[in-house]
């Protein structure tokens, strides 16, 4: 590997790879090739060959911007919006003589709006930066040239450095575990930050390195690691360690991933393999796909509509302007001589009227730019952030037991929550608690456990059975040993059966300690973390209680593809046992030919358990002969230590070889209780017109029963099991139940449409036995096929695809870890909070945003068109009716705050009534409040308002004096009068449109109007050079004139009347749902209302107190 | 409250100024209490045209010859290489008809002071700025100004330069500060200088009193009455509909989840 000079080094490196490849073609074939080319010189980061590779430092930056690129980059982000580009172009052109008003008055609002958004970005980025700085400057002990472990900042670490990490410290980079404080080189790692799992994971160092426990033993430690390139997969690692002339395969077992934590181990030594952005966790840190709500997409269309309106209006203006300009000189005679058309610039030149008209068109685009609301985007962003705060702070969505509030992870989709049409729900952990209670089992064909499950109770209730519910599910009645039939071939194994059952019971306690990551069954789990287990059990032969110990030899891990897991143990008598548990579908295939006669009984039991809504697992065992085990072990180890991409497949194949010819022991059934309030919640959601689909990996029977229990399926609905030809159009509401295999056919290209047709005609759909991929595919099918809003809710890593595919993904931050919650848009702690999230927050946010956008367009049209009407009276010359600064402050000061208050606070009915009348939600599902007729209606209202304001103002006052001293209305006063009417009208329109008044609304609405007057006084007091037409205009001209005030009053009232009349008609004769409910609330006496509300609050409190007491009792009794 | 309104015959003339003196007789139908405001009214005259509105220099009106940047005033910014004070099209096209009023044979006193806004006189037109080089170009637009009177005292100019909002407008000419009795005959002698012929405009002379609400004004009252009447009518229609088809209010029982949306 050494060569003279730099070139030599490179060539030798290449050469060494080819050598390596030839000798390890079979197993290490991938190493050194593309994707597996990383080389780490352990404890030798200054090695020239290491330096040549130039791996990145451990400095981490998660910020979007830095000090240099912040301004250009964030500006670029801002101007990706069409509307902002338009305003930027306008601002640039405004420096030319084309502009109807001064450049600064155009620039100011643009700067305010862009500045506000950039400020928001900067604050967010600064927070990220502070976190980065903190992380980069954490200290870790690294091995330096003086052969000491010295405190080093994280960011200074280099690939190949040796580090020592102490207990409860985070790993600074991806490390290769060399040794730990334990002699056998194991350590425990907590990965909560990565996957949310709270259980500890064991990592093993290689045997050759685990002896390096002394600091000075590293003095001569030199090794080379060749491994895969940085990638984002947290669950793979392939590499080879070259140490002392030997090669050792490396796997995930030796990798300590950055951001996980060392637990229960004094210290570990490791070598830095991946640094900084090349670590697994950083590679994983990609932004979730950004979703946009339907309303926002529709809003873009409205903006385009407004743009076309703008172009049309400008075109009309320039057309007439061209004609009048051309007529200023006819046959060499000046017509409007006072404009001096004979000595003019190109903009007014009658001889070049076409060109003048074109330039005027550009002027018009700027002048009528007020049709496009400049502050719309920033206002919506502010409003949504505030709405998210409300969601996050909602006491009623706070889960006390786990101290988890609801969390809106994105604020883009608040209003989409009010439009959900289809709810796709995972079952386990979402509808249920995901806490498994062992309730029943079947051992050798005999069923134990008489408890009634919730599902059974619910079913009995439906049937009208008044059976007693005295026995709770936790009362497992273990019948005496005598009752177990002692069939001949069973005898030797009965012990182990009992042991399994008992240890299972034991484990249900252990489970709570979260030592295992599976749902946990049998002894296998307790064996996982220790190498042996001893059990206190009853010896059947002697009838005495004895202790037995079993030594763990191998674990064949669980995977969703295998659907089973096994352990191989050795007992005191040197007997080799393979104990296996798994899903019935895979287990029955693997039973040996000579089946015991209770197989069919067990199957029966399993079916019964499934119908009772229990999760079943089949347990089986097999005795291994020494030789068989030996030969298999070799193969298995080879597979395990192989360093290639298909390692998992190899291991699975090896495991498959030994997990056969099993002898059935029995089955266990665990109950996964429904979460509190799930049936009620689903019932409410169904009443709100939301279709509920349950997509689960469970067995069909379990799924159906859970479906019945949660009332997703009505008992009446005829079961129609994956028959794709259905009789549609009957009055019976159908439920569709389809399993994974049928689903894979139904999702094929040519069938998916007919499947969808069938499914959406069913009242509810249950997909069982579906894989994570199918979950996502079904979601996509519903989303694309119906075009309606879909919401997916799930809690596990297998739901991530579904959550990201759906329009809204809601993650349950529950027991199965945080992965679903991390990739969701909203995270809640319990399924029942969904009711409040959708019916209350969703409905409100939808209403607010819909009204807010409509109102935004209304106010800008009402204002923009007054300019146009004025143009018609100013020969379309492009002269704005108002002072420049009145106009530029319109969107920023006089009308912006009330509309934000509307977006944040408005509510049509109280939260309690939202929940009481779930049909209110239909307004969102059918998108009534943001339908085109409604949007256009608001726009029409805007045009009408502008007409009334302009024509009433001009007709009422024109010609005559408007004051006692005989002064007539001039350009300055007309502008102020019209503007006053506009400000009053749009703010009063707001006041009559909203349903909910607090002092904030009052303050903003009346404050905006008051601010207009205050602004006029202040602006009018500035030197006339600056204030021009606004100089003293209120104080001197308008305010002393009673006519000004009277006209304002009358015009504003007349402007508001059409809308008022429409609303009166509509609430009287064609009321919307919220109108009816509001009316009802008004009519019922207010005291009653208050008492009901109080009652509800108290009831909830009392219930929670009761629950706590009960919990304490149970704790005490234990 | 009373407003009298006489139309003066339109006088057409070309750009070459030919002063025409004419007289007109006004019959006062009702008692008019002082002060009686005299307005001239122009039709189809776009004082709100963008080119026209911008063609002035507020700084020059305050600082006179000390202010040199007259770009906004083109083409009435310089004459014979010397700046024009006041510059721009507005000043250049200053209205120059004059009126004198006779009751019987006595000329009535017309007060032409304090017809402009006080803030304009005090703060927009400076006392130290005198007209300079005004109307000295090849084409003379309107009235000439006495170069010995400072701009702040040229009230006709100040009134004229407060541009109008709409193409039909009145501007204050002066006040008659004595009562006019019913059946009084007033003779008006006017110098018809101003050209409105070329753009088919018209000129009118108006005598009017004013009340606390300003001049006589029908529109606002009419508009309010008609709006009110129409809404009473609508209310009546609503009532009829309701009597015919009564509907229970606040009836939530009819709300059902499979409700279909209505349009709108």
C-alpha cells in the first residue's frame, strides 16, 4: 500500500482494492465497489491516505441559510410566488415615469411584507443555528497524539478518531464500537431520538477488540475499516475490519449511531466512522414532503383570475386612453390645449397614440395592482402559525397521562382539517391502546381463560344480551394441572408449555418495562437481553417446584416478512430446543407431518379468539439433535457474518431451514383494548359525514370485530367479503372487507377504478392483512380517485407511507415510538382527540381561512375598483384618486389587522356546539364556504361596494359647496372622502361578517378606522412638500364640514345594505347549518346554556378524578 | 339653501385671444342672504388628467427661483432660457374670465379675498415668491399675473391650482357680501377670455348661498330616500314569503349527515 510519491499512493490504493476484491469475491463482493468504498484508518486520522480521502468534518449545520446567503436565498424563496414577482416588477418599473405614483410608496408595503416573512424565516433559522452551535461545541474525550484522552469539541472530530463516551452521553458521530466497560464488549444504547423507541438496544463489540479496555492499550492500536458509503438507512451497516492481518465482518451490531445515548454502561471506546452530515441521522434528516391545502391551491386560481381581471381592466383603460389622446390634436388643431399635446413626451403624444396606449397599459397594471392583495400570503402565514398555537395549547387535546399535548407540526394544513372526507385509520395503537393484556390461551387443545373481552361485550350488547360482565378480562382462570389432558406424546413437553405460559405472564409485567420492542410473547423476550434464564417451575413428574435454567444459543429475529421469531435454547439436560412463535398463517405451514390431534381444536380456538378481537400467536417447538444444530449453526453464522447487501435474505433463508417440522404447543391470545372514547369518536365522525376506512395488518376476523365494536361497521351492513362484483344502489348500507391478497389484485391498474367505485359506495371499508405499502397505495387510490381530502392516522413506522401519502397525516404519539408522529402533519396522543381536532379546530380553521381569503379579495376589489371608476372620469389618464401613501398603507395598516383577528379568533358556534352538531362539519366537506359562487359573490360585493362608494360620493357632493364657507370639493377632498368611505365600509363589512366578538376584534376593527383619521392628521401635519395633497386636508377641510361626516355615514350604510339584505334573506329562507345552530342557541335561554356548559366541564373533571382514584387503588392492591 | 343658477351663453373663440365683453341679466327669484358665493363652472375640463395634475412644482411655489429642478413642469418650465414662476401647465392655463355685477347702475362690491384655503395661502404659496417670466412664451395659456404681488396673495391662482376632482367643476370666484332681495335684477358684465371652445367645454356662472351642509344638494337626500323605500319594499316581500311559507327557526332536528349541499 505504500508507494513513492503521491501518485503512487493513489495507484496503490486502487490496486489494493482490486486485490481485495479478487480474494473475497463471494461475501465481500460489494466492498470497494460503488456504494461500499469508505476507508477509515482507525486511530490514525493524520494518515496521508486518510487525508487524501477528504471526508467531511464533524461540523453539523442544519440551518437553511447562513450569514452570507440569507439575503439572496430568502429573497429568492420569497419571489418564487407569482404575486410577489409581480409586485417586484411593479416596484422596479415605478422608478420610471410610467408609474402613477411615487416609487417609495410602492416599495414600502412590499418591503414591509417581504421583511415580515424574511424576519420569520430568520427567527426560525436562528433557533436552528443555536441548536447547531450547542451540538457542535459539546465535548467528548478523543484520543490525541500524546496518547491521552482529551476533551475535544464535537466539531473537531475527524474520521478515524478514537473516542471514549461515558454513560448517559450522546455519541458525537457514528462510531464503531471497539470495547466497553463490560468484558464481553456489549453496551446498551437508547435510540429515542432516532425512532422513539424507549427500550434499550444491545450492541456487541467484536471479540478481537473487546479486550482493548485500558487507555494505554490504544497506543499501538491500528486498524483499517472498509465499509459502505454514508447512507440514510438506520438499520443496515456493512463493513470489514482489518486488524492484525485478519479480516472481521462488521454489522449494525457494532455501529453506535449519532444522537443515540449510552445507557447502563460505564463507558465505551469507539472509532469515528461517519462524521457530520455523513452520519446516518443527518442523512435521514430530509424534510417531509410539503403539502399544500386545497384552499391554498384554489386561492392560486383566484389570484390568476384577479390577474386576468387586472389585465382586462388595464386594457380597457389604455384603449380609451389611446382614443382620447389621439383626439387631442385633430387636423393640427389642439383640442385640450391646456394639456399642451403639441409639446409632450411619448406617454401622452397624440401622434404616437398607439405607443402611448401601450405605455399606459403598463401604468394601468401598476395602478390597478391593488386588486392583487399584496399582504395576503404573509397574513395567511401569520394566521396559520397562530392557529397552530391554539391547536397546540388546547387543554382538551392534552393527554395528561403521558404529558403530551397535540402538536401541529406543519401549519399549512389547518384549514384542510375542516374538509376531511375520508379517514383512513390504522388499527393497532391507533384505535387500540397497543398495551397487550394476556387474557386467553389454548394449550394442547384446551382453552384457558374465561374473561370476556371488550369486543365480546360490545357484541353481546348489540345482541341485547344482558349477560353479567362480572369477570374482567384480567381474571385468568388457570385451571389446575390435573385438567390438562396428558396425552402420551405431550407428556415430555407439558413442562415447557407451562413454562411458556408462566413466563408469558411474567413477561406481561416485564413488557411494561419496555425491554422488548415486540409485542412480546413467551420466554423468548426475556432471553433476548440475557444469555440465560432460570425459571421457577412445577415439575410435573415429582410435583415439586424446581428451578430450571436455559441457556440461549441463538435468536432468529422477528421481521414482518417472516411473521415469526424463534430462539434456540439449551436446558440443563443439554437438550436443544427451538421455540418458535408466530402468526397462525405461517406457523401452521411449518408444523411437522405427524400432527398432534389437537391441531384442529387449536385452530378453532384461534378463530374464536380472533372473533373476540384478540391478537393470537401460535407457539410451537422442536427438539434439535446435536449434529443438525451444529451443521445449521455453521451455515447460519456464515450468513450472519456475511458482509453484503443480501445478508438479511441469507439469514432468513438459514433460519427458514431450521424452523420446520415444528410441533404445536398451543396458542396465546392477548387483548389490545380499545382506547378510551374511540367508538363515540368514530360515531361522531360518521355523523359529520366522514367515511372511515380501517386499514390494518390484523386477521380478518379481528378486523371485522374491531370494526363492529368501533361502529365503523354497522351490524346491519351485509358483509361482502372481497367479492368484487357487487349489487350497488340498494338501500342497505354496505361494508366492504378486503384482505391483503385480494387487495393486491384490486389495486392492479385495470381493477383499481372498479374497486374504488365499489369502495366509495360502501358505508365503511376495512382492509385487513395489508402491508405498509398497500396502506400507502390505498391512500393514494382514494386521494387520486375521489379527489376528496383524505386523512390518514397511524402510530407505527408501518404507517409512515400512508401518513405522507394522505392529504393530512395524523400521527399518534403513542407506544410504538415516535416515527409516525415525526413524519406526520399533526401529532395527537389519543385517537379520540381527532374528534376535537377535526370537528372543532378543523371546522373553525376552515371557516376562518375561507372567510379570510374571500374578505381579502373583497376588500382589495372594493378599493381597486374605486380607482377604476375614478379613471373613467379622468379620461383614463392613470391618475390615482388618492394620495400615494393612503394607498400604500391600505393593505398594511388600515385593513390588515382585523382580517388577521378574523383568521385567528372567529368562530361561528362554540366548541361544545361544534361537537354536539357534527353535521356542521359538512360545510367543510362539501366546501360550501369556499365554493366558486361564494367567492364570486364576495367579489361582486366588492365591485358593488366600490360603485356605490364612488358614485354616491361624487353625485352627492359634486358642483356644490360642501361647507358653509362656500368651498367646493376638489381633488384632495374627494380622495379623502372616498377613502374614508372605503375604510369604514371594509371594516364594517368585517364587523357584520364575523360571528365572534371579543375586545380584540373591537380593538382592531375600530382601531383601524381610528388609525385612518389619526394617520390623516399626522400625515397632514407634515410639510406640504411631502404630504402634497394630504396637507391639512382633514383638519382644515373635511373635519369642520358636517357634510363630510353625514355623507360618510349614509354612504357606508348604503354600501353595506346589499350584503345585509342578502344575509337576512339567506338566514331567513335558506339557512346554512351554522345559521340554524346559532339561531337555536339564541333562542334557548342563556342561563341554561351556561349551566349545561358548566355541567359538561364538571362531569369531565369528576370523571378524571375518579379514574385517578381507581388507578391508585389498583396500584395499592398490587 | 337657495341656489340660483344661470347659464351664460357659451362664447367660442380660438386660441388667439379676442376679448369679448358681454352682459347678462339675472333675475333673483327669492331673497338671498349674504354671503352669496360666486362660482364659475367648467364642463369637460380634465383638471384631473395625470399630465396636468403632475405639472407643477410645490417646491418652486415655496422657494421661488431658488429651486431649480423644474422637470415636473415641462413643457412650461423655461421660457427664453429663464425659469417660469409659477411653472407648469396648471398655472399656465389659469382661468382668466372676469365678472362684474351691477344692481341697477351701482356696481356691487365683490370680495375676492379669502377665497382660497388658508393652509394653501400660508404654507403652500410663499409670501416671498413673486411671479417671474410668466406667460412670456409663444403661446399664452390663460391669465397673466401681476409680478409685484407675491404668490400667497394671488388667490385666483391658488384656487385654480387646487385641482378639481372631476371634469365638471366649480371654482370660487368671490363673494357678494350684501343680501339680494327677491325680484332684484342683477346685470353681469363679463370679459370672456378663456378658451373652452376647442375641447367643446362650456362655462357657467353660478351665484349661490350656503347652509351648514354647504350648497343646495338633492342627490344625497334622494338617494337615501330611494334606498330606504326599496328596503321597506324588500322587507315587505320577505314578510309575505314568510307568511306564506313559515319555517321553524333553529330546528336542528332536520340536520342529517347525508345532507346534500345547496348551491351558494
